[in-house]
């Protein structure tokens, strides 16, 4: 075929055929015919969707309209262009059944999809309803299936040219749908001859006479009873009903997906408890939506069972980080609940990360379970840094019974283990990072104002409670938390526990017991203040390092546990390099030393309150360690830092090397030091530290 012939065909197609290409769409042609010329419309189509009405509705208000639907519709509510589903079965013995199926499909479209939530779609439905009521719209279903498409436009008398052009006909491939009118390529042709118009009307009238009524004025009451009463169209609901709907949408559980329960997985060794099954469903759903979940049921409700059940259902390779005393228990759970997991003590996070990195493959996801996750609330620690690296790109489950007992920065740190603040999946806040920075700043300001006596303790507590409430709202989609009171107050859970004959012990509130110390009272108070300075409320006062450095000589500074804090400013870069060469991130290391000092202060208080013997043993050990540090400084001119073992007595080390030949003594000593360095020890020169350290 010549190029010229091809161009002629293309030109012919664009002139006489309506193909939905460019501006020449069936929708634009019909909308040009409708406003002035047309008195009435008769459409015969295979399919009728509301999306078709949406394209034309602005020009249909004063037009009389009859629609014949020729084919049955598929029941596919997920297809958002599916706006009219009149038929479910291929044949119906009753015309009423066909009409009722049509009503049901419209109700489903309203209640099970968001199709009518746009203004344009709602206005189209409003016109549809109004035209049925005022007799300007009738819809019928052809007696026999028909795939024909024919659009007949009957002109007003003043436009018929004395009856010579009574109307026009468009026929072709387009249905009365968005796709047929605009969205996809079609081929349609338009006729305006009188004979063609009359023949088309004759075909339409014959099919109309035998068709089944779907909608007309005679059936308006039926339509209102079966459709309008059951949808939200033009209804104003009471605030209470709206509240109930919000609760349903917010807390509903998807029970369509089958899950394995503890009873299923363990062959009956564990009960099926409704509150645990609900937590499993919520946990799986939250992990899928938000990449992680915080399970914070109070102690005794089975967080480990819930987590193990979720792990079994997710079928992901799993790493569990747990306190040392819970490692054996978790090994039992992974066997009982049959999921692939490796359990690591929280002191071996470096080994867990090493294990993961050696086995991970591209695009594979693991499940990371962190038990007692509140231990990782400080992001400026090495353990947190290791756990964060382990969690990146994986699904995360954090188990903790105390998520709200911490300050905002602690909670934010835990959330960041599975949420990216700048790309958060949470819909409860516009910007997760920005909001938490504001809350953290407000919290610090309140604490400072209280410390400086600008606000009272009650005012501070009231404001902090408000911050806590905001945090609860923000992270509520990530949290699963029930108390024993919840289980007792929810009838379904209470009945379930009753059937299983499970009862929780009633815990009475703690009772304050005062001990009379007699003559020892003054000494007791004095000693306690020397260990940890306390405020008027009896709680430890938070003192920064500089203040503590300059405080009284008789106070316990815990300097031995935080030498990096005492580094002179001019030597800080050198010390930073030493710390980083030892494999530690400098700021995390400083944070870890601060925390260790606080921990030792707390430990000493507890030992003091435990017994004289316990306190004496702890004091003796601390003094021996401090003296050892002083000996190191005198012998080697350094202060050693050794995180992974007991620091050897430097005098014993020198005495041991003195037993060898003098010429090799120094070599032996350095070899012993090198062995310690290989295990993670490093030294800071004495001249790098402030004199107050000693």
C-alpha cells in the first residue's frame, strides 16, 4: 500500500469515524449534540456504568432518556469503573429478582467501595435518582442478551428541518462507560438520514416492549426501600452513630485471613485465648502496614507467646535478642512454635549482627524480635547502634511492658528502629520527626523550669501528662497494649478466660513501710547523699558532669567509670581518634560511660539499702578498682579502658614480668598489654585528663 493511500485512509477515519483519539471522542460528540438540538435519547448498550453518566450528566437534566442494557454484569467491586451491576446469574425466572440484584449491586457500590466519595460521581447519582423520580429516566434489561450499541438522538421540532432530519444515530463499539466514551480506542459511526433514524427507532422500540424494568417512576418506592434506605446518600447521621463507625473502622480486625493459633501450632499444648489471637492478628497487620510493632501488654499476658505465634505465621527467618536469663526460654519457644530463629543474649548484639550480615541475601527480609526493648531506649549507646543496624530493612517486633514510662526521646528511639521519621507510614501525624523533636524540646524545657523553680511539680506533671497523651495518639497504630483490667472488662475476653479456668491474681497496691533507724538515721541520710545527691522529694537529682566534677569532695563521682568525660578540650581530638581506632563511635562511647556511671551509682544505693555486708563488699571492690587505675597511671602514665573483661592488677602484671630475665622483661610486659589490646583494651594518657579525675 502506498504512503499516499495510507494517509487517505487515516484522513477518512478521522473525518467519518469516532475513534476517541485526540479531541474527537464519543463523549465530546454526544455533548455537542445534547444541549440545543436533542429532545430525548434512547440508548441500547451492552454495559451501563455510572462512569458513563458522569461524562454526560451536565447535559442530561432536561432530556427524556431511555436506556436498554443488553448484557449481564460481572460482580467485581474492586473495579472502580464498575458502577452498575444488575445481574449475578445468567438467567432469572423472576423479573423482580433481576431488579433486586440491580438494587443490591448499587448498595454494594456505595457501602463497599469509595466510588461515590467524589463530588462529580455523587452529582451524577443525584441526577440519576432525580430523573427516575420525575419520569425522565427509564432503564430496562433486554429480554435476551444483546451486545449491540446504538445511541439514538431525537431532535426538537425546530431542529428537524420540517421533519427531514428527525434525529441522528451513533452505532459502533462503545458502551455507556467512561472507557467507551473517552478512555480507550473505539470505532463508532454517526448517521443522520431519516430512513436510518426510523429503522433504528423501530429496532429499539421492539426490544423495549419485551424488556425487563430495572428503574422507572412506577418503581421509585421500591428503589428507595431497597437502595436509598441502605446507603449514606444525603443522610445526616447522629454524632453517636458516627462515633460508633469511627470506632469500628479504627479497631476492626481483619478476620478474613486464616492464621495459625498457639493451639494449632503446638498441638494443643497452649490454649487458644481470644485476646492473644486478636493480638496476633493486630500484630501481623501492623507489621505489614508499618514494618514493625510494639507489643506492650502488661506482665503475665503472654507477650512471648504472641510474638512466637506471629513469627510462625510470618514465616521469616528470625533473630531474637533477649536478656541473658530469658535466652533458654526463647530457645524453647522457637522449638515449641516451630519457627526458624537464632537467639542471642543482648550482650552479644555484635555477634548477632555478624551472624545476620554473613547470611543475609539481597531483597530478603528477616524478622527481628527484641525482648525487653525498653533497654534500647537510648540511641547514644553502642547496643542501640548495633540493634538499629540489625533492624534496617527488616520487620521488627519490640516487646516491652513499659513503653509509656519513658521520656519522649526514649520512645522516639524505639520507634526509629522500624520507622523512617521523614517517610513514616503513620497517618496520625504529618511529620513524625518534627513532632517528636517538638515534644522532646518541650519535655526538656519543663524539667529545666521545674529544676529552676519556675513551675511547680504539679504544673510540670500536668504538662508532661499532656505530652504523654500526644505520644499515645501518635504511636497508637504501632502499639498493642492490654492490661488485666481490659481482659476483665471486655466480656468476650472475660468469658474466654472463664472457659479456660484462667484467673489472674489480684495485686494489691504497694504499702509504704517506715523503718525506725534511731541513732543511725543521720549517718544513713548523710551516706545516701554522698552516693547520690537527692532533692526535697527524695529522688536523685540529675546533675551534669561539670557540676558533679566541681561538687563536694565527699560525694561519689563515679569518675573511674567515665574517664572520657574528663578529657581536656585540647586533647579531645586525640582521644576521639584512640576511641575510634578501638572500634567505637565516639559520641556513643561517651554516652555509654555516662550511663555506666549512673548505673554504678544506682547499684551502690541498692547495695547500701540491702545490707551492711553487701555495701561493704561493693565498696571494697570499687576501691580496689580505683586503686588499680591509680597504679596504672603511676606505672604506665595511662588510664586503661577495658569493656569486655576484668582489668588485671597492674602491680601483679609488673611482678610477673619481673620474674623473667631483665633483658626480656619489657618485651614480656608489652606482649601482655598487646593481648589485652587485642581483646578491646585501650589507654588514655594521664596528661590528657583533668586533674579532678584523680
